[in-house]
C-alpha cells in the first residue's frame, strides 16, 4: 500500500502509483472525502458544463456572434494555408 508523509504545511505528495491509477497530471484537481468509518477517499475531480461558465470571460472584452467567429476563423485559415 503506497504511503505519503504530511509536511509541516499540511501538504502531501500523491504517490506515483496512485497518480497513474487515477490518471492525474500536473494541474488536475482532486476531491477528498472522509466516509463514516474515517477512511479517506481521493478521486480526480470531474468537471460538469456548469464548471466552465464564465471561464473565458474578461472584463471589457467584446462579445462575438457565432457568425463573426466563423468569419474570423475562415479568414485566419485562408491566410495561414495560402502562405504555404
């Protein structure tokens, strides 16, 4: 059974075997849950569509319609592949 040591700051390095089993990569989020018997369960955070709301929003950023985005992407790819 893999074990880890808690640092003075309360940090723990998740053992490689566990990271591999959970498919964890740098930057991933993990959930911690303690069951009624006092066992700790660790799982990879799964995101829902609600978690992404507002993710790309920036103050004073102009909003674009889907048609405007399509137009700009078409221009970009025409320039990119014409240059080759």
